[in-house]
């Protein structure tokens, strides 16, 4: 992509300027003039227009307004003419892009870009797309910043170099990857803690769910037991009905037997009564006959012994007959009594059995009614269950099951949903943990890869800078080295500069070891060595040569001309000293203060 440059800086009521247009060109621009002429004001105007934070911290912006004025404006005009059909500043279709900043005496300010109001953030963003960071002292180095550079920590120096060379994105990508990794690690730790809590909670709900399943199983078993009990009671009642029926049948057989015996007894009574009646009749006849014989005996003459004897025989025979009939009568009477007793006993036993049969039939009817009720009750609970167990056995098991069920009364029916919810959540957390672990691995690989790329780019950059740095210092009777430190930690990584003059050993550049001229020479040599690597199309340095001796200053200028010509881009150097050894192609601006107003003159 073609590079832009600052075509012009316009200062209006800014510091010692009323209205001045400072023309600038690609390549090397030197602004010179006596002290107090207003040279540094041009550098300050460029920085203010670009929104440099340093200028806002170091002084009040309203103090930059020319005395007696209420508003000041500084404008930086960038060249945007197409090169090979492409514009250096792609977001604009104009040949010039103007960035202006207005300052008011009440302390307020605002920006314009091509005469349209914009905020500072947009200005900073647009410049960053061009590789320009006005807050980087390697791009805009104000008066006094050269010694300040020596006071920077190695970490601060490295960040400035990275940004100036366009490598800051590699650092930002590392920090972004590390931030991403830290976020993943933090999320993973939080997830692990949540997973641990969830597993403990899940353990509780697993136990509760196991108890719920047991409770459901016991409920099911209790239902089955109650069904079995109902049919067991029915079975028992059925057996009772059958038993009663069997007893009735048995009693009916006995009743029939006693009926037969009663019939036989009645028949015997009848026969015995008839026999007794006949015996009585025979006895009466015998008594009559005896009476007749006795009377006949009384009528027999005593003189007739034969007749008496015969009569006596007849009486004896009649008496014997009577006795025989009496004996027979008594036998018949006894037989009648026995038959009557037998009949009474048979009749009594028959009545008892018939009474029992009636009672058993009533009992059977009740038993059948209860059997029907038990069958209806059992059917209402479920289909018939074949069981050999007695109701007492089943009731015992029901009591045991009910007792176990009572111990699970605290288990809510919502337990299953809670268990399923936690189970699902736990699975989701475990899946998320797997994803996080994979993301962590990928993020770690990404961080390591970005870190390797950053280190490789830095080492390549520093090797180039180191080579040029030594080449420049050798021409100034010195030697130096640029070292990278702690590259394993992007936050602690830094850049150290070592320099030695006139054969002295290398010493780290700091505000105390070297003289002011030596420090300035080393820093300018470092800046020049960095020029080929810088991405910013512009560099501005204000009064870098204040502490240099004339010989070193002349040699440094030679290096400036040579290196900047090769590096390209636009460089703006400010010096109050007399210019010596200038080469063609150098654009010179002379600044003078006339009656309190700075004026510029372009030297051809």
C-alpha cells in the first residue's frame, strides 16, 4: 500500500502563531531557527492535532491559545493522492485528508476530519490504521524526550519499539490469547467448583431417587400384596363355603340314616303295640279261662277225686297259661318300651341334625354372600391371583412393607424431576467441562504459537536494528548492542541498550552512566537504526542535538541523511543549530519570531 505524508501544518492563533501554513514534503524535513522562534510549536501543533495524550497531560490546552484570542485551531493535512490507482488513506476518496482540532479558552475542544465533527477515539483509530500512534515517543519525540527515553524501563522501551515497528499487534494477540486462556481457566475453575457442588448435590438426589424408586416398588408391592390378600381371603372363604357344604352333605346323610332308624323304630313300636294288645287279649282270655276253671273246680264234688284232680290240672294249666301269657305280655311291653325309646331317640337325633342342617344352610348362605362380596372386592383391586398363602401370612408381609414404606414418607414425588434436572445439568456441565478442556488446550496452543511468532519477529527485528545500530556507532567511534530480555513472559519482556565509547566496555544506557552527549548520540543512533523497521509514515524529533558536540553532530547528520533516504517515509527534525553538510533533497523550513509573531520561510 502506498504511504502518505504530512503535506502541510496550519496553525491559527496557536501559541506564537497568528496564521501560518507550514509546507512539508516527503523525505527529510528540517525545521530550524533561533531559540524562541516557535520551532517546537510546530511539533506541538502536529501532536495536538493528532490527539497526543502527552500534550494534554503536560499542560492545559487553553494555554496553547494565542494571547488575547478565544479559539485556536491546528490542522494537519495528509497527502492522499492515488499511487498506482490506490490511495494511501483508503477511507477517504479525496486527495487531501485534513484533521483539525479546535481549542477554546474555556478548556473545551473538538476534532474535525475533512470539516466534519468526529470524536478523539475516531481520530486515534484512523491514525492507527495508518501505523501512526502520536503517543509513541519514537514517532513524535518532543524536546526533552531524548533523555527521557534513557529513563524508560526495558519493558516500556520494548513496547514503544514494537508499536513503532508494527509488531504491537503480535503482543496484543498474545495478551488477547492469554486473556482468553485466563478467562477459560477462570471459567474452568468456576465450572470445576460448580461441578463439584453439583456432584455432591447429585449424590444427594441419586440417593433420594433410589429411595423414590424403592418407594414406588414398595407401593407396587403393597398393591400386589393387597390384591393377593383379597384373593387369599376369597380362597379362604371359598374353602369355608366348601367345608360348610360338606358338613351339610354329611349331616344330610346322617339325617337320612336317622330317618330310616326312626321309621324302623315307629314300625317296631307299632308291631310291639299290636303284639302287646294281642298278648293282653290272650292274657285276658287266659284270666277268664282260669276263672272259669277255678269256678269249675269249686263246683267239683269232693267225693270225686278224679274230677278234682282233673279240675286241678285244668286250673294249673290255666294258671300256667296265664303266667306264660303274663310273661309274654311283659316281654311285649318291654319290647314296646324299647321300640318307643328307640323311636324317641331317633326322632330327637333327627331333629337335632335337621336343626344343625338348617343352621349350616343359613351359615352357608351367609358364607356365600361374603364370598360374593370378597370376590367383588378382589376384582375391584385386580385380576385373580393364584396364591397358596394364608391371609395372616400376607398381612404380616403387608405390615412389614408398610413399615418400610413409612420410613420413605419424606421422599417427595418431585424427586424424580429434581434428579432428572440435576442429572441433565451434570451431564451438560461435564460436556461443557470437556469443551472447556479442549478450548483450554486450543487456547494454550494458540498462546504458545502467538508467543513463538512474537519472539521470532522480535528477534528478527532486533537483529536488524542491532546490526544497523553498530554500523552507525562504529562511524562515531563507539560500539553498542541491543538485547532482548525475559522473552518467556510478554509482560516482563524488555529491551536493553548497551553502548561503549572510545574502546570502553559496553555499559547499559541509563540517565547516569553516560554523558548527555553520549546518551543523545546513542539514542539517535538507535532511532536511526530503527527507521528501516518503522511502520509509521512520519517521524518527528524535536531538538535531538542539544547536547552533541559539533563533530558528533555532523557525523550524526550524515547518518540521518543516508539512513532516512534509504528508509523512506517522512521525517521532521527540529534543530536550533547551524546546518552543516546538508545534502540535496532536504527540505528546510526556517522559523523566526517577528514582533511576537512566529513566521516561517521555506528554503529552496
